[in-house]
């Protein structure tokens, strides 16, 4: 899968929002395009005042660039739900629950096995997919609301590309569930 320039530039801003500052090399690996393409995108974004170029990379301008969320608070940790990582659970007992990221989404899922449906947001493209079909990148250096951070991707190749740029471990739904079950110690706010 490849992004058109507008989508790619939007995604560069999202990555920077999560990461504050990135090198050309990291952006090249994350986006799967040439360094020249990254430079061209960065110049566009600098020209339009959305970005500051740094030595060998890019950073968001000093002013805060917050993405206010319309999705409300996470049912697990009560943090705001970022659009790029939102998780939705739907079940007969509790109706529709929203979580801030796959980390909280999976924890909620374990507490409420009646949830018949869980959807995660693809970190790269923003579309929602069945959690079961997604690939997960656990513990990368992309900062996220919860630790360890878990990013969801529709394509395993995308997850692996991010892994090359930002580290971490690529896991299937089953593997990441297993991992979280073995480390989980907190209780969701909703259920206490
Ligand atoms: Zn949460
Ligand atoms: Zn979270």
C-alpha cells in the first residue's frame, strides 16, 4: 500500500504529533518512501508553516498542536480518546464502549468477554478494522497514551515497516492478547 502525497503529509504530522521529533531516516522507514520524497513532503509542510525542519529531520512548531477528541473518554483509563488509535467494543451487555488505544481496548475486551465486536483504528490509514484481523506493534518508540504502546495496522507489512523505523515487536491479535493477559494488573474504571 502506498499513500498519496496529501495523505503522506498528513501522516507525517500525525507521527510528529506522537513523537515530537523524527529523523529523515525514521520517516523514510515509517512511510516506505525514498529520502527524497520525504524531503519534498517536509518542504511542503515547512512552506505551509505546519512544520519546522531540524538538522536531519523534522519537528512540530513550538506551539501546541493538540488533536481534541470528539470520542470522549476511554472506558478503561478515562484518558481522552485520540482519533488515530481509538478502539470500539460493542456487546449486548454494556453496549458500545470506546478505548483510547489497543492497549486499553484489549484490556477491556478481557474484562468483558460479552463484547462480540471489537474494532481498532489502523494507525497509518485511520480506517477501522476488526481487531482480530489487525497486526499489532507492541512497545515501539512511537509514544502513545498507554505503556507499553500498542499500534494497530491492517497490513502486517505496515506493522513491520514501523517496526524497522521505531522498534518493538509485531504480533497477531492472539499473541498480543496473550501478552497483555500475562501483564495485566489494572481494573477498568467502568467495572469497579
Ligand atoms: Zn485508555
Ligand atoms: Zn491508551
